[in-house]
C-alpha cells in the first residue's frame, strides 16, 4: 500500500507564474488536508477536502489560492500569480473515512521556490 | 485563539539518557493530541495519539507521551535515547466538538539532537 504521494517534490517558479501541486492520498482514504510550512515555522492548516467537496478552507489565503479534490484523480493545490512569500514546503495529508479519530498520514511535501 | 506551544527550540541529550520534549496547548474542550516526527526533507511520520483513557500513551519507536489535563500538557518521552532519534518533533492538537473538521494545529517544532 503506497503512502501519500506528492508531486513534484521540488518546484521553481518566477513571480507571477502559476504553481500546481498534486497529492494522491493513500488507497482507501477519502479525506485530504493541505498544510504549509514556512521556513523555521511549524505547519499551518490550509484546507480540508473530501471527494468533490471543500469542507474547511479557513486557512486558505483569500486570493490566488484554490484547491480541489475531483472524483477521479489527485487533489490539486493551485497558486496563481506566485510571489516570493509563497516559497514554502506544502504538505498533503490523508485519512480514511471518519470512524473515530484517525491520524493523518503525510506525504513527502512539495518545496516551492519563487524566484 | 487555539494554539500549541513547544517551549524549546532544541533539546540536546546523550545517547542512552532519557529524553523529554515539552508541549502545552490552549484549546477549548477536550482535544485530541498527537506527536509527529520529521526527518530532513521528509514528510511527517505519526508517533502516537491521545484520545481518551489512560494518561500515558505508548507509540512507535519506544516513544510515549503523558497527558496532563490540569497543566494542559502532552510531553513526549523516551526512557533511553538513540542517535537515530535525532529529528524535528511536532506536537499537534485537533479540537474536538461539533464543527471541528479534524484539522491539526501544530506547535513550532523542537529539534532533538542525540549525541553519541
């Protein structure tokens, strides 16, 4: 059973370009969470999705950021018109359908560098 | 505001000695509590969780954590440290109750350095 997959592992963009980060949850997991880790800081929650639904986007910046988790395919975190402050590691985590309290399983992260 | 504090940026311990990594939280209600470990350029790995019941929780790789409700703490412990335990450790809480969606609130992390 493969773990949470994220690609690309490293992404370099120039200011103003778009960044697309992909996350494939573990098999059987239908819940996906995105977190951002800025340098020298802990992880900050961004968004929580289930298949075709955004459940909680309270941590998403109001502009330029969007996320989706389609019926088929990976979850996508999209950042439009990137700025240098978007440089960070973006982690995806997945968990199975809620039966009790489940730990989240994290992917290796995508390290975004904005030049 | 809900928050998690890890008061030590770094903890240094000699191999074979016991280790403690501290965590306190400020969350309403009875949260769920977690510890994760992060190795360089890797994602987070789950170590253990506290939901309810016995205040001492045992997890992976010989780690354990003690929940103290009155002190709102959830310190991570290990009786005998290994050099391979050197990594970045994160405490996290998940607020419990209606409307909470399972998102994790993380502390800023503590670097554990175990020296031979």
